[in-house]
């Protein structure tokens, strides 16, 4: 049985985590905080949520804040997760851009975790270029961002063990796009060269990231509340070129007011993919 002081501490942590990361911890998910924050509390000698809140509000607060957010962030991901968005990227988006005169294709993987998503996209670009040597799009820029600095460090290293690779990476691609190393298998330089990894909190704004033809932001906003989700979607769509595509999780939708504001059309199949209306002829 929790005391009122425990309840107050839990409520404080709920508000702190939502404010800093957008992640909402429901009242019935107290156990999630206990499980994920337990290692931090043990290492800091903190016996309860009350002690953690006191430390967070005290001299140790500056060092504890990013560690708490790190522990509450989900880093699990797969190669070519759910397949359809990646098939769509390869079969439609790369092909369409190759036939346009819209310059190099720019891609953003927002919430890239440990890097499987942007590396998967770069692998597809490499495969497409090999299959269409005279008409492939120039994919020079894949921006990959995440709130977790620890996850980004794994992504930058580009080395994955057998367990991580079993989650979606087939043997043919493994042999073609990775080299065996002491720590597992390392992504080849030509795949890594397209990608820039950068820490970014979607709640903090991103006015300087530029414009993109394709934005993947899959299963990230499901943790946000309604207003935060709507605001973040609005800003993501502002970062999308006319004619560009926003790829969300299969079950994620965009509110109707934003559909109208940004002139979006949902793709006919494979939920979660939206296209912004192309600019009229003669306008960018």
C-alpha cells in the first residue's frame, strides 16, 4: 500500500517525465517507473520515489534529469520493421524521386533509437542504386535523431550482435552490408556515410533541421498526449517538402484539422503513410 507521500512523488515524476520527453506514464503504470528507475535509485542510494524527487530537486538534479529520461525511453527496434513502409520507400518513393528533378532525396528518421531504421533505409537506397544504375535518386542525406544519447552512441558505432541482427536482418543483407568485427557485425562505410546522427528532443522544436522529402516518425508519438502530439505533428509536417511523405506507425493517424491545413492525403493501403499535396507547377 502506498502512502500519500509516495503518491505525491509518483505524480511529480509523471509530470516531470511528460514535460521533458512527452512520454505519459498512466496512473496504473507505476510499476514501470519502479522497474526502469530501480537501477538508478540503487546506484544513487535512494530508497523511495520520495528520495528520488528530493534528489531531483536538489544539487544532484542536473545530473539526474537526463538519466531518468534515458531510462524511461524505449530503445527497442527492428530492421525493416513492419516491412510495408520500407517496401513503399523502395518501390514508390525512391522510384518516384528518381523520375523527378527535385534534387537529392532528403530523409529524416525521427526517433531512430539504436539506428536500425536509418540503416535499413540506407540499405534500400544502396540496393535501389545497384538495380537502377542510370536512374537512381541521389540519397545523400538521412538525418537520424533521438532523445537518447546512449541509443545514438550505439547507432553511431554501427556494431550489432547476433541477437540484434536476428530481429529482421536476413543472411544475404548481413553478408553484403556488414563486416564481421570483434563486437559483432559492423555496418559497412558506404551504408553509414549517408546518415548523420544527432540528439534531438521533438518537444523542444527543430527549426534548423531543414526540409525533407520523407520523414519517418513511427511509434514515437503514441507516448504523447493529444496537444503535444498535435503540435509535434504540425511541426513535422512543416518540415516536409510539398509532395513529400510522412510515415507514421500503422495505427497512427493525423487529426482532420492538420490534414486540411497541410493538404494531406492518406495512402490507399498500408496505414500510417501520408502525402503532402505537391506544389503547383512553377512553385517550390
